[in-house]
């Protein structure tokens, strides 16, 4: 994998034109685009198609699905025609929900004749500290909860997880090499931390074993997003 292929840029914005312009500007400098709730709620599937074609980049659709198994399976089928490379669900939805998502992805890909989207289970959000986990009654420390959820997601057919850089080395040791570790909470030394809590630099996260990095504001809020992407690529060895 080329160093730039590791990076999915998070286009957290509500407007199609802005997201299309950013995707076109960053084509060749990143490995794909991540479109999530802010964009999907405003622009829906048509907006997703417009942005993907503007940059001609792989799509990471970050909808963080979390509901009963039947509803999540239906949502997976509904987004299958968008042909995302990756789709997120919340591991906290439990074993049957993870299994329902994985099965629906496989069945719908076969039915439509498309490549199967990879299901990624979100473990513990990178915006949560141990203190925050205690407030919602989750097990401590965060790393223990991440390991438990990742093992459960793997056992139930997920293709990978979303975790913070702090847990990457632990999960790499626990799980097979082809289990994808998609890692947000990435902050180069020159970027603001914002609302993230469990953060690391891009080079360190890849050295620890991250397959892909999710990077939003350090690129999109920079006065020169292309230059920011190039600095990150250099840090990754490009
Ligand atoms: O699923 C995600 O992508 C995700 C999980 C997580 O635990 N933390 C997290 O920040 N993300 C996403 O990763 C992106 C990070 O954006 P920045 O903080 O701007 O780099 C956002 O689009 C978040 O929705």
C-alpha cells in the first residue's frame, strides 16, 4: 500500500459542492473519502454519489449503525448500491447485530453483483476518556473495552474495527493481520486536538499497526488542505 492510500479524509460538512471540491482537490493525495452523518443527513445517497464521482476515490461510509439486527440489516441493504469500500456499525449493538450486518453485506453484494463492502465495528469513540466511560457505565480502562468489543466483532463476521491509536498495538497482537484497523484520533504535531481525547501522530499510529487513518480537520480546516495532506504523506514515508 502506498503511504497516501492509508488516509481516508473525513469530509464532515453539509454541502455537496464543498465536499465535491475538497474530494477533487485531494484526489491522488489521499486513499479515499469518509462521508459520515453530517453529510449523509443533509445530502443523502445522491450527495454521496456526487462526491465519490468528483474525486473518483474509494468510499468509507461512516453511518455508525446501531439498532436491532433486522433494522441494521435493512440499512446495510439500503446503502449497498452506493458500493462503499467500508461501512461502520457500532460494536455496542452486540453479536447478533454485527452478524446481521455482515450477512446482509455479503448477501446484497452477491445479489447486486458488486464487491462486498467491509463492515467495520466502532469500538470506543476516540472522543471518550476513561472518565467519560465511567459516566456511561462501561468497563474500564478504555483499552479493555476496545479489546472485548473487537474480539466479539471479529467472532461475528466484521472485517475490522474502528479504534483509537492507543489500542492499535494491542489489537494487532490479538487479531489476524487481515482484520482491518481503521484509526481516527490522528493528530500531527502541528494540528489542533479539538474534541478528540485518545490521539497520536500519523507516523506513530502506522508504526503501531494501523491499516488506515481517518483524518478530518487537520486536513480540511487547514488553509491549504493539499499541502496538509502532503505533510502527512511525508510523515508516513511518501
Ligand atoms: O467512526 C469514525 O470514523 C470515528 C470513530 C471514532 O471513534 N472517532 C472519530 O473521530 N471518528 C470519525 O473520524 C473523524 C475524525 O475527524 P477529525 O477529528 O476532524 O480528524 C470524524 O469524522 C469522526 O466521525
